[in-house]
C-alpha cells in the first residue's frame, strides 16, 4: 500500500511515483488525510450523515467553483478521513449503498478498530494562544526589519 500526500489517495502499484507525479510516502502515517469518496454536492449530505452515524472523523474538500455573475457553481465534494479510518469508512458507505466496493479493499492492511482522539480543550487553547503570540512576534520583526532598512537608506542619502 502506497500513499500520495498530494492526491491524498491510497494506491497499490509498483511504481515509484503517483499519477500526479509526486513520490509516494515511504512511511505511512495513520492520521494522514485520505480521500474516502468524491461525490456531487447534492449527495454530500447523505455521505456526511453516514460518517457521523459511524463516528468517523472527516473533513470536506469542496471543489465547487465560484462565478462573479452566477455565484456558487456546484461541483464535486471530496470527503477526507484519517488513513486508519479508510476501511471503516468504506464499510459504512457500502452498508448504505453510497459506494461500490473498490477492488483493492481486501488489500488494505489497516486496524479493524481505529482510534481517534480529539485534542484536549486546554491544549487546543494553549496552541491558539502560542500561535497568536508567535504571529505577533513575526509581524513585529518584519516591521522592525523594514524600519531598520529604511533607516539605513536614509543615512546613505544626504
């Protein structure tokens, strides 16, 4: 089993590179986002209900386009799940008839009962605070650097 970080898909091939041209990852990360299914936006609510019911963590990659004159143009919606939940997600979608069984399904070497832990609230708050502080420090350093460079130029010009 090979995983492409660009496409976010699993492949069973002997090739060194993915169809998109990027190299496959050598080490599999069971928390890496993997495309479970790509459906039209009209069916996305059904897939979402199925994943919530099966308690599978997911994220949505909306491929809809936007036109200034028309507005949102519906398109394909990709559902991404952690790699460890790929087999469970396919099974949940097979049970309700939203997906056909892929030919490589039996080759998946993933845990039967994957685990997913949300980041604790305290840790999430700490990460947000630290991120804001680091962002403010970076902004300060950029402004101070530009000010320093402007000062050097004004000293060179009489």
